[in-house]
């Protein structure tokens, strides 16, 4: 392995430009890595990224990265359908991998990724970036220390008024994305829950996924749309824009409601609530959290103060370090596979209209 890690970024879309490339550039400036390639099947996109960030060489075919013996690691920032394909190719080519969430479109693809990781011994981390978030880690510490007492129930909400990304594009095409709001947003929320509670074994899941408001794409009304440049009203909309359900684990039970689009536009709908016998926590997704409890016959609440680190920098930096040291991170495929299985169970439950029981 090189003293300075040589990396390639595959896929130069939104998440690559928002998180991966700029943070690899920071690490390059710190002398910890070198960005050698920026790759995208749309050459202009790769070229624009090279010009914007001033690092790497623009290429079109990711196999050029895998065939370069000097490359140590890759970030995969492509649509979901390519995650397992590129990750498996990369590991078999002797490259360490950081793959954006979700690991794959379906659980079977994620399992194959895990199998190849075990066979090759290469690093395979998934972009569940909240495991590197300051607030989430503080909650993880409080729960582990027993500050909440017995943790028995968790309420999860990842809802927005009308925020479907890229109507008719990759995000709303099941063959590409694997699903809608659950696999796009829900993966982050459910992963936070699993991480903070020590990744308890999932026993059963029950869910219903709805494709209601966005399916009539020409008449869908919205104020703004993330991935607006990917909108194609002649494209496909066959994914969930609302999902709800109930999960039993060996630890707490979990209820969840998620919506890319709903006909209620008031209130705060992006949060996680951890309910314990001694105290409870309300986490605003991407923000701070409040603790509620009782002591000496009195009610109390407080908002902890702590340093807010850049979670994407923490994630990319930890990946570079773990490749060099062999340390297994909380975002390793062996951990994240649990959430992939859970989401598959929710989609299966919705299709079959019954509870799914996990035997192992």
C-alpha cells in the first residue's frame, strides 16, 4: 500500500460534490491521501468536478481505476443499482471501498457484497454518515451508560410536505433505486436507531409502503425539488412516497413514519425519540437533542452542549485511516447489513400485507 492513500471517486453527482470530493481534497492537503481519478459515465460531469475541486483526472469508465495498480481505495457515489456491481468489482480488484448508502437496492445484493468482503478481506464501509455525527454519538454514549434506564420504545419520523427528488429519474425508479423514501431517507434514521441502541437483533417487522402523491407526475404540485435537474416527466414513478410500520427487536420496539410527500405541511417531522424508564431523548435529525427526565421528585430537561464536528469529514477521514490500520469501523458492511435486512423485510411486509418474522 502507498504511504499516501491513492483514491478514486466513482460517480460525480450531488453526494460526491457535497461530501466525498471536498473532504478527500482536505485530506490530500493534510498529506493523508491523493485523489487520482474522478469518474462519471457522463464525461462532462467528471470534467466539471475536476475543474471545480482542482484534484484528480476525469475519466468515464470505472474499470480504468480498478485496473490501475497504484489505486488503494474508491468511493462509490453512483445510483443504487450500481453499488453492489462496482463494490464487488473493486474488492476483487484489490481496492478498499466506501460505498454510499444504501449498500444495495435489495438485501440479496447487500449479502453478496458482504460475502465478497469476507472472501477478499478488503475494507467495505457504507455511507451511514450519522455514525460519525457528534449528536448521535453523544446519544449513543448516554444510552450505553444507562442514563435512560431501560430503553423500551423509539419513535421515528422522516417526513416532508412535498419533497420528492427528481420525479421520473433514478430516485423514483425502483429498478435503479430499489425503493423510495424508505431506502433514501429511512436508511439513515433506522441506522441511527440501531447504532444508538447497540444494533439489537431484529425479530419482526410490519410495514406498508404507499405510492400515492407523486405517481401522477405531470400534475404533482411542489415548491421545490431536490435533484430537479434529474426530473423526467416521461420517466418512471414506481416507488414509495410514504411508508409506515412497526419493528420488534431484542431491545426496544420501533415505530416509524416516512414521507417524501404528504398533504400536511406544518410542524417538525424529522426526529427520533428514545423513550426510557429514567429519561427520554428527542433528537432533531441533523441538529441537537433534548433530554427529559425526573430527579429528586422534580421534572427536568436540558440540551447538551458539545463540539459539532463535520460528520462527512469524520467519515472520509475514518475510512482513510481504517484502510491504513485495518481497524473495523461502525459503518462496516457487517453492521450495516442489519438495516438492509430490516428494510427488505418492511418492503416484503408491504407487498404481502403481513408481518415478517426473522428466524435468525
